[in-house]
């Protein structure tokens, strides 16, 4: 890789590109050159990082494939790069000149400095509070809550939505294939919020920058615009929605400073309407991948615990939460890759299913050692596909059923029932089959444990009868274990004698 590319991309993107180049070397001779050319396109660092991460996932999936398959993957990757570059070029229009949005003093609300000043991880951010007319603000298209819907919009229409279309998306007035029909009526729950604002005004101030860009509060702003549009609200209610209190950052505040406050609002668990779990996890995962790539650029074996700790500090969460989010997103990526590339499903629909069942991915890591569910799935692609299909089709009643799969997948009869659950076209029958598979696995598991007890007692009895000499106890068993063993034998003696008496006298068959 040239020094110029390193300079342009920075260590984080360069690390991802290097990995992609190494993997591409096994495909076609000029594919690595094509990746380097892609890196020189006028794409943002986030776009480049997402592009090469997706390419790496595809290249890894094709390991061990035949020449024809590798050639097809190379074609797909070139198409992916070309598509992103063309989409980016469509969006390269000059932004309108920005002007300052002034805060107003009305109804006894004075423009003042917010006290106490909001802080995040000890960082104090000076902000002012005052009123603005809601029509002077425009929804923020980079809001993470809208990520899935914006991806589908761009995929189906080949462009980004207009300001009015952003409002329509939040008001669920634009149908999305990826959202189930029963969830489409008010996906972002704007109408209930609008009724509250109509009567009480906006209670939690949105956060805007110097120019009126709302970094937080898209739902509240959409609700206000809905009230102003709708004939169902009175003049007084419309007035409550027209002027809203906001927190405004100073002119020279950086995006990172403003975003740090938004992160705090959406990661603290006691606040209302946080980002969905999938959105929060994706933010943590992206930050972890960037930090890891940056560490890899200077150390081939970086301390990933230290990397996780740094990410946790940035988001104000525990290190183990970073680990949990990263694992869940890794499973989500595999889930998406399977359904898009192997099953050929609609990308937007796959994204929405991923969001809907995101909590379930944590249970795929349940268990320990060889009994760990993820170990069983990673060692058998057919079983992994089976579970992914069941999850996609909504055949699991709740996340607890995922945990039970550890028992199902080691039981031949239960696994056959599970396969039937995935292949039946009827969702209700499929869900019932899942329950049946779990019931079979539980029943067999209890029987196996009972057999195991009999076998362990039999083996230990034989050892006592044939090998447990005084010399064995003296030379091969420690004093502490001898004491514990004697105590256990004395405690068990009475119980065993009672059971023997019952069975001898026929009271226990």
C-alpha cells in the first residue's frame, strides 16, 4: 500500500484495507488493485470503513470455494464498490449556506445559559436555552434512529430523502417493505407523543447546534410538525407545538462535543425513548472496530481488553457491555450475510428483521466450553442456517428458547423436529414444532442424566472394590481430600441405607 493512501485514510481505514488486500490476493490478480483504487475515491472515512468491512466479510465467506465461485465473488465486490461510488457521486451537491438560528424570549422563557451545564464523562459543555419556532429547524438525516429506514429508502429510490420525506418517514406515511404490516401504522410512535405535546408542550428540550441542526429530538420535532399539519388539533394545541424550548451549543462546539451529550441521553437507562438496542450496539461495535484497527496499525497483537475499556469509557458503559454488544453485532452481521447472500432476501427486510430479533443474538453465545451454543453452530453451517431461518421467520416464541437449543442440537430426534419447524410454511405450526423439539430434548436430557448417575456410581464402586487399597489412599490422595471424602461417605451412608431398606421391603419399586 502506498504512503499516500495511508496518509489519506489514516491508520484505522488503512488497517481494514490491508486486511482486505491480503484476503483478495487469493481471488483474482487485479482485485487488490481494485480495492486500492476504491480507497482513493472521494468517500468519507465512515463509508470506506463500512465498505471494506463488508468486503472482508464477503471474502472470508468465500474461503475454500472453487475458482468459479471466487470469480463470482470478485465480480460482486467490484459491483459493490461501483455502486457505492455512484451513489456517493449522486449526493455530492453543495449544501445551502448556513445561518445562525437565534433563540427567542417568549411566554416568560428567557434565553439563558443552561445550569447546571450538561457534562459527559467529566466534560462540561456550555449550552444556552431558549425558544425557537419549530419550522426553523430541519430533521437530522444522520440520526441513528432512522438508519434502517434511510438505508431502505436509498436502496429503493437511489437517493437520500428530502426534508419533507424525512418527516413522512417518521410519521410512517412512507411504507417500508422491511417493516411488518402490523407495525407500519405508527412505527416511531409519533402520534401518541404528538397528543402529549399538543396538551403539554415539548417537555425535554432537543439539542441543536449553532445553525439549528437537531442532534437529538427528531421524534419530538416530527410530532410538532404533525400537529401543525393536522386539522385534528386546536389553535391552542398548535401554538404549544409551534414554539419549543431547545438547548443550543455554542458556535464553535465540535460535532463530537455535541454528540457526547446525545450519547449520554441515549445510553443512560433511566431516560425515556433511548435508541433501540440494535442502534446503540452498532455505535459501540463501529467504535470498537475503529479502535481495534488503529491499535493493529502499531501493534500486531494489541491488548483488546484495553481497547474495550477505552470504548466503554467513551460511551459511559461497562467493559462487559462492550463485549456483549460486539458479540451481538458480529452475530447480526452473520445473520444478515446469510439471508442476503445465501438466501437472496431483500436487504431492507433483512435489516428490519435483524433489528426486531437483535436481543436474541446474545443468547447464541449462551453456555460454556464445548456446550456453548455458538461452538455448536460455528462447527456446523447447516445447523447455523437452520437456526437463522427459524429466527428470521419468527418461529421462536421468546429469547429463552434460543438458550434451550444447546440441548436440542445434541439430540437427534429433537433436531429432526426442529428441522420440521423450519420447513413447514405455517408460522403457527412452526412455532409449535419448536416447542415440541425443546420438550423432546428436555425429556431425553433428564434420562441421560439419570443414566449418567447410575454409570458414575457403578464405575466408582468398581474402583473401590478393585483398586482402592490402603496404599492408594496413602500415596495418591491428599489429606484434605481424604477428610472431605470421609465426611461425604458418612453423610451418604444413612441416605443409602434408608433407600436400601425401602427397596428391600418393597415400599419403593
